[in-house]
């Protein structure tokens, strides 16, 4: 709205209210954010208005003790963003991207020190990548023009999004989510993983301070300082929370789907890799190592098990050794397996179940090697060893830099075992092959959200392949690699019989 129009409208409304004997409460869209939102401000969604006089919301820069306070502050910020328009969204996007890059080293370090999982260099690298997350320019309205006029479909915000972030990439997920969610005009409240919540709060505070300085909005991205299951429930229940975004394992996906709110779920994966005899084995070995070793295999898209045709298996493993991965023999692998998993015997004829030992998740290859009773050269990024298809390293989403290699007799068997080990998560699968029929057969059978051919898994997120980046890949609910449009409502605006200009 132009300044002139806004002034005229404000004056007219004030006059009308004056005639009705009421005090004018019309605020300027350009009013500083520290001024409380007007009582008349509403997003039009029909939910309760955020209180305009709650001084407890001031000076927190997004970090709140309770979900209810955080949601109220976020709702107020959403209305402020609505008033300030698209240019303010652009500023938020650019602030988050530049602060993530500027603070990558410091924030990578505090996240690594708090979580003690993954690799410091890769924690830093992930924050440097936030600039690749799509923002405001992603949203383009769809238009129709014809004999009956013109129609516009706009991608408009929901309001407050409740977001749950994982321990595996706390600040990167949070930062990418803010870019996507706020680019679409929403505000967000995070319930981070308890073991990665302090670093997340540091980033949230820094983002809000910078956003407040630039555009006067104080709480566009909020976080619950000490997250718990209770705060998760309170966040989901809060009436300002219009939509949920969950990034995590099976339990939180299930919990979000039971809340009754619409949930976009970026769930677990267990990505299989199939290697056939038409591919370049050097390229396959290098790709498998770089994908599986990244951040000690914490990525949900990371290569977790390899199925390889029997007659090229030795050659592939030779290439992996030549490229720096270290092979465990069967005694060493048994020793590591006993340390890395607890096997619960099957009950009443059921199968035995392996539970991953948290002490080994995201640890360096040297820590795993020690448990296997082997000394490895310093700087080794990945271990591998031969297993059968039902081995816990194949069946569990183990998130360790130890890759099981399974021999298969045919491509068909490799596809069948890949499908079984992916557990219907429909997340990610990888193939190394130059045979289009094999590639097509695996793509159709696996039916995953991401399918990468002849490259490392991160190529599926625009890192060495074409495409864009997100740290939240919505798998069970089907939205795919999340982007600003994921967090919008589509609204249609129709002009009948006019404005088509020829
Ligand atoms: P996690 O499931 O333990 O925790 C994820 C989040 O959910 C945390 O904030 C945690 O506090 C919360 N949570 C867990 N159980 C909950 C429950 N019952 N009720 C409410 N909240 C609950 O996962 P993690 O170890 O932090 O992260 C690794 C998992 O996340 C892996 O399974 C990985 O594949 C998945 N992940 C998926 C994506 C994706 O884009 N699809 C991205 C990153 C991680």
C-alpha cells in the first residue's frame, strides 16, 4: 500500500471511529516493532489475537520459557511482518543467510561442543550452506487469463508455524527453516532437541537482535529455552500454531501426526546404495565415501548400506580402500557390532531387535575402530565391512561412519534388498549404474523422495547436483524437499470479465 493511500485510510477510519465515540487504535504499518501491535490487528484467520500489552514479550529476542509466551510473541511478530510486507521478508532472509555464514565457525563449534556428535569441520560447512536455501524469490503467483477476465493464485502465509528440530543438525535446520518459513510470511516457534537446544537459542537470539535492528520486529523466530515433551505438547496445542514442521525420527513423526494439527513431517531414512557392473567403480567408491562419511553419517540422506553385484564386490572394496576407507575383518566387525548395538532376543517367536548404542552415534571412525580393536591411520573418515542383509548395520539407521557391504547375485536381488532395508520410509536411495533399465527399475521399486544416480547423496540437495537445499525433507507426508511454498496457503483472487488487456 502506498504511503498516501495508507494515510487517507487511517484518517477515514479514525474519523469513523471518532464519530462512533471510540478511540482510534489504527497503527501505521511503519510503526516500530517495539510498539505493541494494535488490538485491531488480525491475520483474518479467526484465531485469538495476540495480546498487545504483554510486556513479558519484550526484550527476549525470541527466547522464551514457555510455549505459550513464545507463540503469543510469534503471533505478534507475524502481524508485524504482514504489515511490513515483502521487503521485510527479504531482509529477514538476507540477515539469516549472512549471519549463518558469518558465525559458521563459532556456531559450528558450540553445536559440536553441546551435542558431541558429528564432525566440527562439517558442522561449520553446513552453516556456510544456508545461503543455498530458497527464499522470497521462490514464491511466484500463478495466473490465468481468458475471455472471462483474470485470476491470480497467491501463496500466502498461515501465521505461526511450530517447528521441531533434530540433534543431528540443530542450527542448520533451524536456520534453513526460518528462511523458508519467513520468506512465506510466517513466524515460527521452535522446540529443539533437548541435547541441542542451547546452541539453537544462541542463534535464535542473534537472528532476532539483527532483525529487530534492521526492521523493528523482535520475535519473528522464537524458541522454547528448555524444550521438553510437555513444551512440545503445549506448542502443538497452542491456538496460534497453525501448522507443524517436524524434522526427526519415527517417534516425533508419530507424535506430530496425533496432534490433530496439519503436520509436515521430515522423517527418518535408511538410504540403500546399489552398485552394478556398468558403473565407474572409482567414481562409485569416492561418492559412497564422501556421502557416508559426511558429518560421521548423521545426514538422513547419507549412504547407510551398500548392495553390490558379487563379481565386482572385491573391486569396489579395493577402490574404497584406495580412497581412504578402512576395511574391518569379520572378527573386528563382530566386536564393533556387540559394542554398537544391544540385541533384544525375539519374544514369542518374534525376531530379535537391535537397538543402537547412543554412545556411538555420530562418533569418529577412530572411536569405532577402537571398539573394533583395530588401529587406523589418523584422518580415516570411514570404516566398512562385509555383512549379510539382515545385519544390524544394514537394518538400523545407525548414523555411524561404518558402512556395511552386502554381496548380491543380481540387480533384481539388490533392488529387493534395498527396498526391504529402506523400511518404506520413502526417503532416499542411491544407485551407481550406467544402465538406464537398472536405474529405472530401482527408481520405480524404491519410490523414494530422493533418488541419486552416480553421485554422493548430498548431490540430491543441490550440493554437487542440480537443485536447492533444505535440511527438512518431508517424506511420510509427501511435501518433498521443503521450500517457502511448503509453508503457504493457496488463495485465489478472480476478476470477472475485466483486466485481460487484449
Ligand atoms: P529424534 O527423533 O530423537 O529427535 C528429533 C526431535 O523430535 C527432537 O527435537 C526431539 O526432542 C523430538 N522428539 C523425539 N521424540 C519425541 C516425541 N515422542 N514427542 C515429541 N517430540 C519428540 O531424532 P534426532 O536423533 O534428533 O535426529 C535424527 C533423526 O531425524 C533420524 O531419524 C533422521 O533420519 C531424522 N532426520 C530427518 C530429516 C529429514 O529431512 N527427513 C532431517 C534430519 C534428521
